C-alpha cells in the first residue's frame, strides 16, 4: 500500500509544471562535493562534449572547481 501511495504521489508531482527553471550550472553546483568527487567519466568524453552536456559540465566542475570559471569553459567547449 505504501509503495502505491508513493508512486501515485510521484506521478502527480510529475504532471505539475515546475515552479522555476533549473539551470545546468545551478544543478551541478548544488551537488555535494563528496558526490562530485565520486563521479568518474571515461577519457573519451572529451571528444563528445557536445553529445554529453551534463557529464561534460560535471567534468569541467571537477577539473576547474566550483566557481564561475568552469561554466565559462563549459560554454566555450560546447559552443556550436
């Protein structure tokens, strides 16, 4: 019964519109540093940054650090 109620709540919440837009940089910066440190991405990712934007953003954050510089480098590397 509890699982059914939880699933019903998830479905109801998914139908409603988000209260505000979540940007990629705010989502990445809201992750705990301990989690960021545990994430490991293959070296091949560097050649596919435009295909894997979320993973690429996390890698930039890991390499450059949690300041605005990572976001500028991410934008530069994924620009069309």
